[in-house]
């Protein structure tokens, strides 16, 4: 997209909120007749990574992984002292090198990086909010269960919380080393093997959030696919400890293989800066069980990929984070965190029976509050194991070191 077209798009968006009224600028916002307000914000993310799949390695310069470069327009207007109406548009900008496109290909390959020329819609919704009645969203935004597996207070969120397979190296395939003289790239990538089952993320939805009561908020959502979402959040300070709790449930009627997904997470942080988080979840498959009722199981709709004929187990994960947020300088908080995720049966494919992915990330970040910038360094280690029938497959580990910068405006 040319600069001229980009400017035209920005002007057009602003014009939607400025029809038939004078526009003034105050404190970074565009104000329509001093009633409707449009705030423009965003971030630019760049990362230098070195990734090694056990057979080859390469340095990459990319955009973000868990968080990426984006632009955001948020409009709001007061209907009364207690009721606000508004909307938001948030777009992922075209990336010169998306984190998910970084691959190493076959053993000893030089690696590949690609561009993304298209804009990606993250949020596009309208809302009405009442102090006493809660908030109603209509459009594309976070589903009611989005984020329910990701309660965290560790301060290194630019590298993700516990979806460790979605970080740098996510698009790299595990190398099957069964034949040591001729190792081959498998069809399983880091992101395939390790996940936190965080429901549908963002989608078209009608979502209602209740007001908070004693730290508890209920979220209810409906998607056009006929699916429902439920989220429960808890945010409270108990003596010297900040507590965040999350629970999520989502149905999956739109798929032929999944019934529902359930997740939960808990994070706590002491005033000293020490913090921890735990999470877990399961995705129930349709007709989960052994083919032909073997061992008392139901007939599985996924039996074609069950090469050891013991039934397809439900995908599930558990994670644990421990960290420390320090005030080491006047620039802003310094955070250190160790993250672990163990995922089972995420890969539903033949010759990947009883599969398991394990990931560990060690991260440190420094925030410069006055300029809206965070710089971070992280090391990630990913392992994968699976069987073909009862025979163990062997895979090389994937490692990534990443230096990341996030500039917010």
C-alpha cells in the first residue's frame, strides 16, 4: 500500500466520527464537537532471532510473535453520565517478516523468511457500556472465553504467557532423526506441538460482560457458528498479594471433531515482586475412544489417524510460570520469568500417536515508561516426541534466542 493510500485510509476513518461537526485536537485525541472522541494508538515490534532445529540454524529479523505491529482506532461518546457508546478498529499491519513465516526447511537449509502484504483485522466492533448494567459488544473482538488460560503477572508478556509454541521459532519443523544418516523435516512445527488451548481468541461475537462484583466478572458470548462461550474472571488484592483467576468454556459445534474446550488459570504476585502462575486445559474430541469399541471405548471419528488403535486422547496442557518484577532503575520495571508448558495430543495426525510437546522459555524485559518502549531478551527450548503405532519416533530439539523491541504510541 502506498503512503498516499495509507493517508487516505486514515483520513476516511477519522471522517466517520467527524461528520457535520468541527474537529478539535486535545491531548492526543480527535474530538468531534466535544462529544465523540477518537483515540489513535498502536505499536511497532521488531525482533532479531537465532533459531536452530538441530540440523541447521539461521538469524532472522522479524516482526512480533505473541504481540505484533498494529494500529488501533477507538471511538467513544457519552450517552449519559453512566452510559457510554463507542467502537474500535484494530488492524495488524503488513509485516516485512512475520514470526510465523520463519522456517528452516530441510536439514542444512539456509532458511526462509516471507512478507505479509495484507492487513489483518484484530478488532472491529461497537459497544454500549453502563456502570450498573455492564457492557455489550457486537462485532469481531475477543470471545467471552479468550484469555482464560493466560492469567499472568510476570511482566514479560511481550514473549507470551504460556502459549510457548506461539513464540519465535513457531513455524520451524521438528527434524525426524530416526535415520541419522538422512534426517528429514517432519510435518510437525513448534506451534503444532505446544499450545494453551485458548479457545477461539478473536471472532465475530455478541458478548456481554457483567459489572464486577467482589472482584468477579462474568462474560457470556454467542458466535454466528452456533457456538457459545463463557468466561469468569477474578481480580483482587488480598493483603500483600495480587490475585488473578480465570475460567473459560467454549463449545465447538462448527467442527466435526471437537465438542468443547475448558481452561483455567491462576496468577499471584506479592508486593515484593515475586510472582507465579499455573494453568491447564482440555479439549474434548467428538466420540473419543478406541475404534470399534476396543477396550470399552466409543467408535472414534478420528480413528483413521489412530495408528496404534488405542483411541485418540483429548488434547490437553498444563503450564507453570515463576518470575520476579524489580524496580532496579528509574526507567521502569525490570522483569524476569521462567515459563514451562507441557502439551499432550495436540497433533491429530497419523504416526503421531501419544504425542507430547514440552517448551521452556527464560525471559527478561526492561520497560522505559517515559518513551513507551520495552526491550526483552528470551531463550526458548522446544521438544517433541511421538509414536508410529508402538515405535518411538525421535526428533531433534528446536532452540531460539530472541532480542525484541516494542515501541508503543
